[in-house]
């Protein structure tokens, strides 16, 4: 599960609930990215997140891409 810290739609509190709910699941992986929006981009980059963040052209953060890639590699073949 991935969560952007500047996500105003799914909040850090929501992430905490999921983290607690999945704490005993050995197959659950949760990653929190404090400076990224709901779209895993920097957005405006400062201040509270807002809908205006979606108007900033950008790419998904390389750290998210790397983390997803590593997760897929480490979980491929697992049943």
C-alpha cells in the first residue's frame, strides 16, 4: 500500500488505520511518502495540499517507481 503525505483525499490518519489493520499480515507492505500527493507527485510542493496540486504537470516520483519495481521483483512467484 502506498500513501502520499500531501494527499488530502486519503489522509495520513487513513494510512495509520490501514497500518494498524495490516500490522499482523506478513504479506502487507506499506510505504509512506511525506512530500507526495495522491498522484505520487510533488504537486505545488509546499503548504497544505489542494486541488491545485493536480494542475501541476509532473511525473510519478522515481522513488515510488523504484519501490513498486522492487516489490514486484520480490513478490513475483509468490503464491
